[in-house]
C-alpha cells in the first residue's frame, strides 16, 4: 500500500486513513447499456474525523457511500479503483466479509426512516436484531440503553412501540441508535436529517456529534446542504456528475471555493444567505445585491392590501377508537395582511398550522371562525359561481412536483387544463398561450409533448408554475414550493418566481419551514408555532431583531448560521 496518505500524530507515530477511496469508478447495467455513475472518485477519512460529501441529486455521493459499505444494487458494480478500509481493499470483498464489517466496523444511518424501519416490527425488536447479528448483548436492558444513548426518553417503553407511533425526529434517533449500536469505527450518515424541521435537525445532529465523539467514530456525512456540511464536517468533498471536483477543509473551501460548480453551490445555498447578508451589512453593502431581483421596496410599502386574514381559526374533530371526538385547534386566531405585489412568508415547523392557513386562503378548507378578505370581499360569502371566478385570481403551487402533476397528461394538456376548465379561448389560442407560458418559465417548446416522468424535479416545478400562471392570477400560494428541490435548482426557481413577480406584479403567499429560503424571497414574515402567530414583521426585522424565543431558535438552527463568512455577492 502507498504511504502517501499516512500522517504523523502528536506522539510521532504513523496514522493511516480509516477509509481511503482511490480513483473509484462505479457502473450500472441498464436496458440501454452500461452507465458510469461515479468516475475516478477519491477521498480520505482519518480515524475520528468527519468528512462530508456534498452535491445535487445524481452527483454520485450516495452511490459512493453505498459502495463503501458493500450495498450497491444488483445492477451496480465497482468497475475501477480501490476502497481501502484500514488498509484492506474491500472494493471486491466477498459478501461474507462485508457482513462481518457491517455493524461492527461500518455502521449506517439511511435517509428515510419510514422506508428503512420495518413498520410491522417494534422499534426494540429492530435494535435487538442488529445487536444479535453482530454478536452483541441483546437483552431488554441493552436495547433500552442503546435507545437511551440516542436521546430517546423513556427508552424501555419506547422499545415496545412501532415506527408509526414515533415522530419524524424520534424515528431518526431510532435509526441513529441502530447505526451506532455496535460502536462502529466508521458511520455513514446519508442525508440523516433532510426530512426534519431545522430545530429537530439541530438536536439530532448535536446528539450524533456527541455520540460519535465519545465513541471516537469517524463519520462520512452525505448531504446536499453545503451550510450543514461546512458546520458539521472537518473536510468537505464536492461531487458533480460522478466526479470529485473539489475537496478541502470545510471553512477554507466555503470561503475560497475554486471550482465553478462549488462557487455556484456556495452562492446558491439558502442556509448561507443570512451570514452573507449580515457580513454585507457590516461592510455597508446593499442587501438587495445579494438577493433575487425584486421591485422597489418603497413602492411595495405604499401598495394596498390584496389579502386580509382576520382572527382566523380552524378546529378539527379527532376521533380515537370508539371514544368521544376531541377538538384539535390547528389554527388559533391568526391575523395578517398581504400587500399587492409583495411576498409574505408564513414559516413554522411541521404542525404549526401554516399549510392549513394556505388551504383556507385557497378556499379548499372552511374556517371555523374568522374571515379571509380578498380584494375587499369576504370569501366566505361567495357563491359557487363567484368561487369559480375567485380561483382564476388565486392559484396554488404545491410542494411535490411529482405528485401534483397528472402522470397520464402530457405537459401541454397539464398547462392547458385550467384554460379548458374556465372555457378560455379556442384550441389554437390555448396552444399559443401554453407556448408563451413555457417561454415564461424557461422551458423549451418541445416540453409540450413530454410527460412528467420524463422531466427532472426542477422542470416539473416549472411546469407547475406555468400551470398556475395560465389564468393570469393576481395571487399565488406557494406551499413548500421549493423544498423538494436541490439547492441549485431551488435557487433557479426562486429567481424565476422573483422575476415573474417583477414582470407581472404577482403577489405571493409563501408557505415554508425553511427560514433560509425566506430571507431570499420574502418582504414580510409571519412566524407560526402550534397554530398561533407568534411574531410578524418585515424580513429584516425578523431576521436581524427577532423578539420571540421561538423565532430566535428557528434562526439559530439554520445550518451554517454559526459560520463567519465574507460578503460574497451571488
């Protein structure tokens, strides 16, 4: 073995990498031939070190991690290079050897707890199976200890519960417990918190960091969030289209990225925007230079209120078994105004009531009390014909670009559907309108004959935006409209929304759990917690001078919020 990566520790003895990947190539056999997903990848992890691989979907980061633990799909193979685990080449190790290494030497925390925890097995049983498979003590006390170490309170009772009885954060802690149960020397964490709210994400990552530090475990962190990677890792490896394009110490790479793709990632990362803006203000740079294009702030301040939400509440009846139904107040006395031509963001964690507010504004859900006034008219007084007209003026863009488009409709029919529903124009004029809409969202005309499954996530969301624009609405409700997208695609869609607002005078009500995105697009912010509106103000006021502890906790939990960054203009 080459000694080029052997280092000298403080005692003067040689220390070799725990994991070294050299010129790794990974190929997949597909119906159209062999596809090379990873090309000449390389990285080094020293004992106890945390290294993050960042990149967008399809960059090869998760594939590289799966190769390191010997879990490539059946049609995948290591077609070149080496994977050295403590000096042993395991790139083509037999399955028996990999079974020995998994758990004891290499552990894994996968991305999606709902698909990686067996729904019909109790949590304790799944931990016990892992301990037993790796020859560790697996009694009830051992299971409770492992779950307790992962931060699950009342762990003996929790061990007797099923995954569906856990919250998202608790399920993720259970996966961390399983991954670290046998105290591996290397833990692969593949997007371990991407589906969680920022405050829960920070709690989970803090606990994971504490546990791995106590065990001396090295971590290979897979993430698309550059801010999170830089905050949590000693080194960052950037992958793009199967290649490692840049690698280095986290802060050094963040402050001085060399490769154009890394520069784009740093400039586009929402989680880093707040720090860049704060640094810019300290140096007297205008904030607008760092954000997507918007209308003049003074003009927006003078505009009228197109939407007023007054003392809005929503109570749901919850039934459990045969017992009496109980009331659950999802929205509790919420009031705010939205000025014409501006963007108001409603932010909060899962269960805060923000999406319920959006559904009531869209007239998809009736309020229990309070009212919504659109352009001077109480929407609760509208008859069916007036509601039909109302829907022309207020349109939604939903979160999931996969689920919100009919897979049986081609893109032309998808965008044309609102025009046909509202009996607007003939076939020729509707086709012309669809072509114009595709131009507006920067999609080629050829997209019309394609189907949703033939498009990327970003392209699908552009189609959803085109469909929302088809009826020339005045207000668009964006319900987590960019949360399912990679950071670069997310930045492109946010810039598109801002450009459309500037050109068409649109008003946005932007629903999101991601405060980092809010800073880039919103003029006004409403913060919700457990159904209540706890803070409201201009974006600068809420970010720079938050009044409520909950708002401060949300801001502090943004990945990368603690990093000191120069005022790089995107």
